[in-house]
């Protein structure tokens, strides 16, 4: 699993959703990203801490478990800069996306 590929995909989904009132939660789900919910939560926390996204709320409960709310998730200017500067990942993403578009 390529961590940065998934992170790039998450940021790309958020960038694509700038024209919408809210990001598509289904596309950002663990299932859609083909990762575990724990990994998704870790990515969301890292992206928030790095300032690439905002609007994520993670609550840890004393007895264990947690709740992740992404209702207000948005990409930040810093996140947009990451996408713009990361041209290698852009090329990889386009290639992978093109391949998946060809596969029925």
C-alpha cells in the first residue's frame, strides 16, 4: 500500500469538491479508498495536523473506540499547494485513473 498515493487521492477528491457545498463522503470512505477505518482516521488526523485539510473532528472515548466526523471537511490552501507541487504524484494519479477508466 502506498500511503502517499492514498493521501494524494484524498486531497484530490477534496479539490474536486470545491464547487460543491460539501465533499462527497462516500468517495472519502475507508471502503472507497480500500483502506481500513483506522488507517483512514490516521490519514485524516495527519492531514489536519499538517494543515492540508480542515473540518475534521476526531473524538477518542475513554473506554476505547473513536468517532470521526468529516461533515465540514475541506481542503486548505496548503493542501492545494501540495497537489500543485507534487507533479510526480499527479502523473501517477492520471496514469492509474486512465487505466481504471479502461477496465470495465
